[in-house]
C-alpha cells in the first residue's frame, strides 16, 4: 500500500502544475481585458480623420517629389549649360586664330573665299548654340564683361571710361559669361 500512496502523491504533484497553468491563463485573460479597457478609453481616429491624415501625408509626399523633379531638371539644365560653355571656351582660341589668319594678306582669292566660308560656318554654329560676341569697342567699360589690361588716352571718338581698343573678343552664352573681353579703357 505504501507504493500506492507514493504513486498517489506523484500523481498529485503532476496535477498541481496544471492548476498553476490554469491560474496563469486566468491572469493573462484578466490582463488582456484590462488592456482592452485601456484601449477603449484611448480614442481611435474616426474613418474621416484617418482619410484626412492619409490625404495630408500624400500631399506632402507629392510636394516633395515635385520639388525633387524640378530641382533635378534645373540641375540637368545647368550641367548641360556648363558643359557647353566649357566646350565653347576651348574652341574660342581656335576661332581667334582663324580670324587672325583671315586678316593676313593673301594673294589667292579662292583660298580667301574658302576661309571666309569656313569662318561663316563657325559663326553660324556658335549662334545656334546661343553664343554671342560681347560688343566692346566704343562701349562703356563694364567690369562684369570687360577685362581692362591697359589705359588709353581719351579722345572725341572714345571719351573717358569707354573701351578704346579690343585685344581679345569676349563671348557669352545666353546670360552666362564664357570669356571676358580683354580691352584698353580710355582715361583722362
């Protein structure tokens, strides 16, 4: 019988943990009920408020994307303009030398005519790109577009503060200066 009592005690010990599990389950249910009661107290947004919040979020995101699109388009345009200006800047010394070569005396009329046609094509190419020559001779000195390297005497034709001689032509593309004109300015 003592064996039976021992078995009975073992069974009772095994049953006791199940009772504890039931107690834990009851406590968990009570905690969940308390949490549900707390969440009922905090207000859930109404469907209209949720829709309005999402609408505002969408509008902000759309505005950010629109700003990004505009900014990248502007940067792309500026990069293209900068690259074009750098390319033209490298071409200008060739244009200057070509113009000097045309001013040199030449006895062959066909050769001279060919040079003038090529020079005209180069000028047309630059015009299509929006490159314009800065008018300097006789114009009032402007430090934004002129680089004064010498002072000349003021005359009736060139009063004080005007450009009296151009050593190197200046060019700009649209409103962007590519190269300032190197000039002499009349002084009194």
